[in-house]
C-alpha cells in the first residue's frame, strides 16, 4: 500500500462523513420524503462505529507487529490518519447540515404564512381562535397548505384559553410541526403569535423568521 493510497483512503472516509449527513437532512425535509434521510443517517453512524471498532482492532492486534511488519505499519498509519480527520469531518458535516435545514425551514415559513394570516383573521373576527384548522376553510383560506417537510409532517394546531397548554407559550393558540430529523431527540418548529419564545431547559433553540426551531434532548 503506497503512501498516496493511504492518504486517499483516509480522505475518502472523511468525504463520506462530510457528505452523508447533509444529504440525509435534505432528503428527510423534502415534500415527497419518506424517511430516507433517517436511513442515510443510520448508515453514516454505523460506518463511523465500524471505523472506531476497526481502529481498536488494529491498534490492539496490528500495532504490536507494526515494528516488524511494514504492512502493519501502513495500516496503523491509515487508521490514525482517519481518526485525526474525523473531528474536521464532523464540524464540516454539521455546518452544512444546519445550512440545509435552515434553507428548507425558510421555504416552509413562506408556505405557511397564508395559514397564519387566516388564523389571525378568524381570531380577530370571532374574538377567539378556531377550534381546528378546518374552520378556516373556505372563508379565510381555500385549503390548508401542505407542510412540505416530508410526507410524515403535518400542522398541529394548539388552542389554549388560559395559555397554559404545554406548547402554548402563554398564547391563545400556537402552530407546530414535528420534524422527521433527529434520531433520539424531539425536533419541531413552532409559531407563537406573541413571538415570546423560550429556550427549553435541555435543548436547542433558534429563531427562523418569526418561527422557532426547538430541539428537546
């Protein structure tokens, strides 16, 4: 195995990890997505775990022989280089994945604006929010728009007279969308009419043009 081959193999693994999570994120947030992004994410994680296990195997069994075997030395160098590149791969893939998510969320905000306008108009005319989104059709909106963030997503409308609903945030109504991204975490987009969002006790929070992207760990 030549030095050039060793470097190319290590870079190939780094490129794989850089590319798969963003592709998985984009796939899971497409209008016709069916969860394929989750499968790609699992493949990436399995591959990464495989690398760590293989590295452990190499250093436990191959490293003792690397002082006598040139082939074992090259394998150890390859694994060491691969491990050194992983943090960079994680950072790059995370940055790209977030940019992809943000772009899709901004498109969603534009698509959902007519629905928010309809809810506000109904609330103003009737002095209270609708019981369900179906009450808006056809007077305030022709039809309920699609979320467009995979086939599994839908609008969840929460009505709360006292503002004490778990997702109300002190509002008389809220609009939320549970997202397919995330393996063990709860990811969702929420719209609060008063715009007063709070970061969850254990999680992540980011404003997206009037909405909030919230992650609970």
